[in-house]
């Protein structure tokens, strides 16, 4: 019997609802990727815009006296949950969130998605106090904008040096799309990581202090997130010491924590492999 055009159409439509396992896996992976990167973009834009205006242009509208209580909850939820999910038990929680065979593969994507929702909540739902202490104008405004852009550029550069796929959450869904286990990058030690061990956290903190508008809201956000950026990497370095052993210990002794050295030693090349074994 000759195959008719509508037979082929029916076969195609049926295939969409009963795809091959490989096609289904790729479709699910791509869907997770689109959802995660959309949330990531919203979170980053919300943070850039909200802090540019000193946290005085957010959408929150909680009535007093609950304003500062809700704002405090929004502020502390990010560092607390972020730190919990980064440890061993938190990773196990990330795996259990998705009831599917590729949950372990999607760990970085799931983590980035949750972190994006946390940041979006903080910067979109903050209730402004309406108090403005200082607003840059003229030359100070231009300098503040340049410093703000430079801080964000440093954050992007540091994230790239640490492994863009991991930092953006793309490693998980891309690995699932390709049907392979995630290949995590080696311990970062190049680029900005030659100067300090924690350039991502330092750059993140700098974005909170280079804004052109200062309010009590911005000061509280800056102080809280900076404290987190200085303390949280201690736990991260413990994980790295367990994961990379003597290689990280040698790197830890050679490169400063958060403030670069002013001598040429800070730019020295990595030691021979024999020195870190």
C-alpha cells in the first residue's frame, strides 16, 4: 500500500508524543537549560538594576512594621541556603529534588536555578525604605558607573576563569543533552585565580560597594553580602583541600586569600608538578 502524505504526518505527530528515548532526554535537557538560564538572566538583571538605584526601586511593598523583618529574611536566605546546598548534604538534597534518572547529572543546573530564584527574590521583592543618603551626579556619577561596570566585569572574568559551564549551571543540562557524565574542570588557578584564591567572591562584594546611589537599604545589603563573601570561602577551601589535596595546599600557600600581593611573586607561574605531589 502506497504511503500517503497524511500517513507521514500522523506518524510525525505520534513521534512527538512518543519520542525516542534519546530525543526525549535531549528535549528535557534543553527545557531545563532554557528555564535555568532565563531565571539566571532575570536574577542578574534584577541585581544590577536594584543596586544601581540603591535598592530603592524594587517591587516589594510590605507595610510597616514588617518591612525590615521581611527584608532581613530576604537578605539572609541567600547566604544560608547557598552555603547549605554547597556542602555534601546539600548536594544530596539537590539530587533528590528531581525524581528522574538524570538528577545527579543536573546538579549544577539545579543549583544555579535555585540560586537564581534566591537572588531574584532578594532584589525584586525588597521593600525600599524610601530614604536616599547620597545620589551621585556629574563626574562622581560617571566614576561610580565606571567602577560598577568594572566590578561586574571582574565578576564575569572570575566566573569564566573558574569554569563558565559550572558557574552558569550549563554543565548539567549540556551533559544530559549529550548523554554523558559531567566533566568538571580542574582546580582553578589561572587568570584572576593567579592573583587571589577567591576572585568571584571579591568581585561579587565589589559590586555592592560601587553603586551611584546610597541608601540605608544598600548599606545593609553591602555589609551582609560582603561578610558572606569573606566568610563563606573558608568552607569552600575545606572542600577543595579534601578534593585536590596537596595541590590545593600548595596553591593556598602561594596565592593570597582576597587581597593580591603587590610584588611579582603574585604573578609567578605554577610550581612543577613534582612539588605538589
